[in-house]
């Protein structure tokens, strides 16, 4: 497989401009003759669908929720970055670009990240125009705040519900096109397979989740905006339905999978409270602006926090990273939390927690200011834990949150299957080995509003499409494959529920491929996953039939894919013999415990290629070259 | 703790449906209500019975997917709390709990606790947006928005589209949902040009979908997990009246 990144020539600042000029355009009158299939209605999918329809294309959109407005993007809390420099604190496109490349531990593509920083400023304008009620100063100007991994205030927010407001903006823009008849909306529909004809992506196999009916949707190009796969770990901050199915199926039809092992563990989540736990709840990173993180200095100190005097507390982030303090990037904050808990200084049940304390901020700013900034987060915390964070510090612990890995795409956001575009969290993305806070929303909207709509036109203008119908052998085959799988799932009739398999897989991944990884653990996981998968297909119990709303069947299909995909994640983690960003390999650390990259041998994107059921996947490498930034050891001290 | 759940079971749209009682002798008070349903479903699967279908996704009270009437109240007894954020500690050991789907003409039942709320999407498609194509926006700070206005717009914009307002209303009206969107966009300078048209189109679509009329019972405000206030309905009525009676196209 050849990985052509298609990065345009010229200086970093001019690449995107020049590229836009060189892209072929589709004649406005011809646009309506093209049909584009968009899977996913999160920030990436909804913004792309709206914009493509505005341009004149025929668009068909799918999501598994009952309404496109419920896509997982809705849950994003803290904010969205943009290099507006409204705060006049020295921000610039270059600085946002540099912070992102450095935050990602130098494992992203320079040209893409620079473009992202350039576009960031337009996103805010667009969202404001749509009526997104961003926070404002008394004078009516937009407010910004700072986030982890940066020293400027470039994060725009709408209370603690930024994702909700941005998504509603994109959803409304898309619904306007639904009303105008340019977008056909298909909610409660799940993509089960990609249809590839003559080497190009031409359609989807879709299951109607209410009737169970399988149908084929055909078009001229396919866009996957299906989000991240954090639920591989069962417990994560993702919505329950988030899954890998769409991109995994596409992988099996020829799309390379980039850096699957790059997963982000978020430092500030509410700790697990019991076996029944179905998901973990994020406490936005913005809290680290005013909250101070600490644990007792003494091991096993069981006193309540209020009785631990100041000089017996260890504000370990402030101690270890004096210049960034509590605002170090997520991977660093998470690993530090794990370290102090491993030392036996963790707090709360099982010792798996650290304090996030607002006492100082409340003393300094008053409870009202804190309530105004974080009120809904505090409320959520209290609702879940039954503890009042205005009075006692929050207890937090890291949890799986985001996946930097995803389908490999070139500069045009096209995968290795011509005509298959991947946007948002579903692609291997601009975040390298670690994403900075408030950058996922930025990337999803950059992809959907401002990049894909141009680049896809170039592909359409350069290609000739013959009409294909449902009778094409490739189409029939994809449909039959999906049908067979459903029948197989329903006919195992074993003893164990789907959830029990998912839970077991999640625990296994967390233990052996979680916050820190080593060769032995990864080898163990690589032998245990196939065994678990085999047991799944022998002993899973999926009740009911296909021809109805059947949530067990939906879950079963997703878990079956996770059971295949987990192996690829471990394989990738094993092959990446270095520590970078969210990927920490215990064998590769300094004596002080800092991660050690291997730029000489591993400065590349790992792009895995499917090689059939019985052969191991093939590893392809896209070398990463840095022309504008100097590869440095990341330092936040 | 021990709870007895009486749950509405309905195989499909044509099935008349009925209440089925389940004993849960050993639930943990720290579980969320949906986690209790998960546990019950695991048991049903072990017994070979069809698990209870219910919509859910984020489990953080923001996506608006979950929604069920718990002891006669949409989302249950706790103020400003969605079903997914309701914890069993809200109940007492030995409590009996009735669980039913949203009931409204415009929300037909699909299965068990799952209903069809696509009418809400069609109301938004009719006019719940600002007509601003990608790429045509001025600088974000070009139009100052007073903090008070932005805050009020945000109060309205918090609606999660769950449908609790409709389920709580004796008339099955969607007025609070529509009013929240009309107010959110109409309050901001960016949404003002289309404000009257928007209200009119959305209300017309609401009527077409079979939602009832608003008679100001105020049940919706009490049921809303995001505490959207009734005053937004009054605000919308003003926009709407101007929208239907103004013969001339928009002129401010
Ligand atoms: C709790 C939380 C808070 C966050 N806060 C922030 C923040 O403050 N700032 C920030 O920048 N980022 C944040 N993030 C990350 C960010 O929200 C996500 O990365 C981003 O929203 C992903 O958007 P997306 O459009 O790529 O996908 P999603 O929003 O996940 O949408 C996926 C879509 O794909 C559809 N789909 C998936 N599979 C299928 C299938 N097989 N068939 C049909 N449809 C399918 C779904 O229905 C959905 O519509 C947060 C994430 C979490 C979990
Ligand atoms: S599941 Fe999202 S609001 Fe309850």
C-alpha cells in the first residue's frame, strides 16, 4: 500500500492557500448531480453535511441516535480553541500550531496542524453567526480562558456546555438543508459495511434500527464522521453508543488504520464507584484553571481532607511542573495521578483518586464567581457522588476519553480508499500522540466546515462515475456479508450477555494497554483477546430477532468489532517501542520516569493495512518530517 | 436496598402493551436509574426474556436521549435531573416504582420505553436556525452582545430536546421546546432578522405534528431537566403574534 500524504509544496503558511487554488472545482450547476453519503452527525458530520448541501450537493446523512442532535459531541464541556488573540496575551496562529505539535509529542503532520490553526479563527466567526451563545464580557466581547498545555487564554466556551451549543449550531444549519430538501436524514440507522466498487467507495450497507431492515445506500463519495473508539475500554467518558464499527468495517475494506494505540486518558474524571458502573463522567479540564490537585504526603493517610494540614499535602503537579503547574497536558497529569496512587497516596475507596480542591479559588474569588464559571459541573459532581464540592475537594481519577488514532487520511482527508473521506475524531487526526484540551471541537469543525467541502470537490471533479445499482456483485456481497453476520450473532444462543464480554475486554485493555504499557502485558493481551473473541462467538446470548428494535443485537455487533479491533491496538502499542504522548511504554523512560521518544526510528505514522482473516495486518509507515519546528523533548517544567 | 419496578412493556407499535412487575432485591443506592435497568436487563437476558428497550446515550444529562416517566413524573422525582442522572439514593428501601414511556400523540411508542420524537427535528427544520451559510460570517466580535443578553439566550439554548415538557403537559403541547429555540435565537442580534418568521414557521410545524395547544398549566417548566422557564413562552407569543399578523415581510 502506498501512503501518499499529498501535502502541497511551498512554505507552511502558504500551503493551504495554494492548495485551494490548485483544487479542481465542480461546476455549480453540476453539483446537484453528485450524491455524498455522510455517516455521523457530530460536529464533524453535521458541519460537513450542512456545508456540502449549501454548496449544492445532494447529501444523505446517517446516525444511530433517534435525532442527529444527540451525537456524542453534545457532551463536550470545556471549550474550543482559536488563535484569535482577543485576550492580547501573545497568541497567534503560529503559537497554536506550535502548542498543538508539541502537545502531540511531535507525532502529527506539520502541514495539517498549521492549516488547523489557520482555520480556527473562522470557526469562531461562523459559530457566532449561527447564534452560538458563547460567554461574553460585560462590554459584549467574547471571553476566553486557558486550558491544559498552553499559557495563553484561547479557549472559547458556552458555560460548561460548549459541545452542546456548537453541535446545535451545526445541527440547525444541517436541518435548514433538510427543510430545503437538500439533505436526506436517516436517524436510527447504523452503517454496517462500506461498499467499494472498482476500488472506490460508493456506498454503505445500513441497518434500520427500528425495523431491522438492511438497505444499501449508493453515492459518489462517502464521508465517515463516526467519532472515537474509547468504548473499546468499556468504561470511558464517551457516550454509550460510541463505537468503532464504521471505521473498522472500512478498514476491512481497505482503509489503513493510523496509530490505533494512541488513546487519551483524561486526568479529571469521577472515580469508579462499583461493579455496575456503566460509564465514567468527565469533570472538564477547565476546572484545573482554578482547582489545585493534591494528595496527602503520607501513604495511607485516611484523614478527611479538611483535617490534613497544608504542610502535609503534596500539590504534586505544582511541585513537579512549576511553570505549567496544574495546567500540564493531559497525558502528564494522568500519569502523575497514577504514580501517586501507585505509591499508596491515593484517596477515596480503593485509593484510586486524587483531590481537586477549590478552597483557595473560593477564598480568592468568592463562591459566586466559581458558581458562575463551573456551576453545572459542580452540580453534576454532587448529583453523582452525593458530595458537595464547594465544601470538600472533588475526588478525581483518570479515565479513557479520546482516541487520537483513527483511519489514516491524506492532506485532503481522504483515506487509502479513493472516495472515502474521514473527518473528526474518526480520522487519525492532527493531535499526534496526545490531544490538547479544546482542540477536538476545533478539529471536527475545521474538517467539516472548511476543509472537506473543498477537497471532496476536487475528487469529484477529477473522477468519472458510472451509475451503479444494487445488483452489482460488490454491492450484493457487502449486503450478504452484513446479513450473515447478524444471523450468526442471533444464532449462537450461548450463556453470556454481550455486556459481560464487553466488560471483560475493557478490563483487559485497561490493565495491559492502558495508562502504561509494557511488552509482557501487551503480549498477554494479544493472546487473551483472540481467546475471548472465540468464546464470544461460541457463548454469547443475543435474544430476539433482527426484524425489530433490538438493542442487544446492536451492542453485539459493536462488541464483536471491538473484540477484533482491540488486537490491532495492542499490536500497534507493541510495535511502538518508545514513549510518546498518551502512549507510555515502561521500557522507555528516563531514570526520573519521564517518557523517552525515539525520533530516529519511530517518527512516523503507523498505518495498518488489513490482510485478510488469517494473516496478521501489515504495518505501513508515513515518515513525519518537521521543517518548521525543532523536535524537542517536551518540557512543561 | 430493595425496589420493585413496574415497567411498561410493549413489543411494538401495534402491541397494546402492559405493566410487568420486577423485583430488585439488591440494588446499590449509588447506581443511576439507568444502571439499575442495565442490571435488570442482564437478569432478564439470563432468564431468556427480552430486555427492556430504552433510549440513552451520554448518561450525563446532556444528549436528551433518555426519557421515561418515573412514578408519574417525566425523568422522575428529582428536580432538574434527567433519568440517567437520577440515582437510586433518591428512593427509599422497599419503594415501588412505576416506569412508563413518554405519552403524547406526537410521540408514538416504538417499543417498551422508546418513543419516536422525530417531530422535534421537523420543527427545527421548519425554522429553528439562523440562515448563515458557511463562510459568510463577520468577525466574532463585530457585533457586541451584552453579557445579560448572552446569558439569557444561553438559558434558553440549554434545552436538550428530550421531550419531558410534552410528556408532562396535559395537552401534549411542545410550546416550551419551541419557545426555548425561538427565544435563544431571537434574543441574539444574529438571530433577529428572521425572528418573526422563525416563530411562525416553527409553531405551524408544531401544529401539523399533532402537538396540543398551550393552556399555561406550567407542568412543563416543573418537568424540564434543564429548568427552561415559562417566561420564554410569553416571549415567543409576542414574536409569533407579530409574525402572523405582520403582512409585510420582515422589517424592523
Ligand atoms: C465528556 C467529553 C467532553 C469533551 N469535551 C471537549 C471539549 O471541551 N473540547 C474539545 O475540543 N473536545 C472535547 N471532547 C472531545 C470531543 O467532544 C469529540 O472528540 C468530538 O465531539 C467528536 O466529534 P465527531 O463529530 O468526530 O464525532 P461524534 O460527535 O462522536 O459523532 C459521531 C456520529 O457518528 C454516528 N455514528 C457512529 N457510528 C455509526 C455507525 N456505525 N452508523 C451510523 N452512525 C454512526 C453517531 O450517531 C454520531 O452521530 C470531549 C469528549 C467527551 C467524551
Ligand atoms: S442519556 Fe443523555 S441525557 Fe440521559
